[in-house]
C-alpha cells in the first residue's frame, strides 16, 4: 500500500510537469521507477506509456476546451511523427545507436540555444518575431486564436515553416521508433522554434499529439505483457490528477516562465542523449 501511494505521488508530479511543458511524464516516471523502486525497465516503460496517455487526456480537457491546443496542426504533424516511428522501428539495428544519440543531441542543443535567445537571458532583450503564414498554413488554415488567461488577452497567431516542422516531426518519430526514446522535446521544438507557434500552444498541442502516439504504442506493450496493472494503475491515477492541475496552472503562467521551466529539462535531455552516445550511460 505504501508503495502504491509513492507511485501516485511521483506520478502527480510527473503529470503536473508534463502538462506544463508538453513532455508527457515519461522523462520522470521511467527513471523514478527503475532507480527508486528497482522495477524492471520494460515494466517502467510500459507504465510510462500509460502515464503519457493519462497526461494527454487530463490536460486535453482544459486545453481543447479553451482552444489552446491547435488540433489542425496536431493532426497534420501526427502523420509525419507516425510515419517516422514506423520507419525507425523497421530500421532498428541498421544504424549505430550511439552515433544517432550524438546526432539528435546536437540537434536539440542547437534548438536549446535558439529557445534560450527567445527568453532574453543571453541578449538581455526578448526576441519578438513577426510571423506570416506560409502557403501550407493558408491551405490548411493552421493559424488560430486562443485566450491567454495570464494576460487577459486574445492571442492571434500565424504558422510558418510547415515543411521544416513536419521534417522535425518525422525525425522525432524516427528517433522514438529507432532508439525507443520519448519525442516530446522534439515536438515542442518543432512547434515553437520552427513553426513559430506561441509556447503555450506548442506545449498544449504537444501534449495532445503524444496521447495519440502513445495510445498506438500502448497496444503493443499491452499485448507484450509489459504493462503491469499494479504499477500502471496508480501511475495513471496520479498522472491524471497532476496533469489536470498542471493544465490549469499553465494557462495562468506568463509564457516566459514556461520557457524557463522547459529549458533545463531540455538541457537535461541533451546531456543524457549525448552521454548515451558516448557510452557513458
């Protein structure tokens, strides 16, 4: 009983943080279960997949209702993420995983620098970008508006660089399928850095997309027997509670604070992937 309560507490935190920055909750759930509780990695990953679905479901209630998630962008990019995941899974073993870890960590490092500049922490001046719809955004009507509860304003935004964002999404799926890693960081980067969506819309849309992807993956894990109900159930409950709370808090936060929370998590992901590429982890 004590262990179940501990699972729920960790999951609440994971769901809360995941809904804030659009990274699901697997980045916390998997290492917590393996390191703190000594649970086999395959069962930890299975529980992590369930946590991602719970995070997406819990936050989607608020994000979709308040039109923060851009459903058109999410469904379009989900095609490329899924295609990349299939190709990655089929090509597992063809490429050196160590080289790929280094390659993808360098891509994320470049994106980390780009996002850091937007905060103004380097230049002491926040970067304000003028974004115009590209032809694909016009074609599929990807631009939208949402109400920012932090500022009390309706924020209208355009979408650009759809091909580049789609390519990054394909790469996210490819990395996930080939290396078995979460791709939430890539999703937020594609939406924020490349397609220039507001950070709140990027994190909300990333959460929505991860739920769709994880649902498909969960079926495989379920039939493989790697989703243990005694572990996954309390994790799902805690994550659901945390994600609903996180979704409400996120909408009342200034956008810059979401970037401040996301950046150290992104840097941790970069370092972790680079060290795996070097064979240290």
